[in-house]
C-alpha cells in the first residue's frame, strides 16, 4: 500500500535526521568557520545551565538515543508496541525538556530539530489517526 511506503519513508527520514542531529556537535567542528566556532564555544558553556536532569551524562542521552532508534526501526516493520513507545518517548521528552535547562544550538541544529519535530508529528498522526493504524493491529508480517 502506498500509505505504508510513505510512512516508512517518513520514519527513515526522521531517523536519519535524528542521527545527524545527535552527532552534529562532533561534526560541526569541521563544518563551521572560525567565527561561528568562537561564538558557539562562548555560548556553549551555558548549554544545560539550570538543568535538573543530567542531560550531559552519556548514560542519559545515550539511553534516549537507543530507545528512539529501537522505536523507529520497529515502526518501519509496523510493530504495535513501537508506536506506543514512540508516543511515550515523544510525550516524555516534551515534559522533561522543562527540566533540561537552557539549550544552545546553532542554526543548522535548530533546523534539524524543527524537521524532526514535524516528521515525528506526521509519524504519530499516521500511526494513530490514519487507515495505517489498522496495520499495526494485524499479526506481524512484512507488508508493502
């Protein structure tokens, strides 16, 4: 079905952008000019300022990254539990952002964040409020 293919494309695109966004701080050192790096390093010291949660701990952000990847890959195969995990992660992320302190992002990172949010919204809408939702309730088999 065409709707399944569109859904999978959205999931793969969102996951790819999320992976690029996740590793962007490591890549940006090589992609930005000297002026931008000076500004980024000056402002970057405030990233996470006032955070109640340990947002800069590898176990914290690594767990989120891993769970998001698991949910995304399972969504491609239309696993019913994956849409619940994806929704739970998205809702929890919105709530936990209130306790994550200040976020300092450059324009490219901010654009990637916005793209991810739009695609995630489309993925959730398709998984719950479109005819595609019925595919999640059927026995597990690879559908095209």
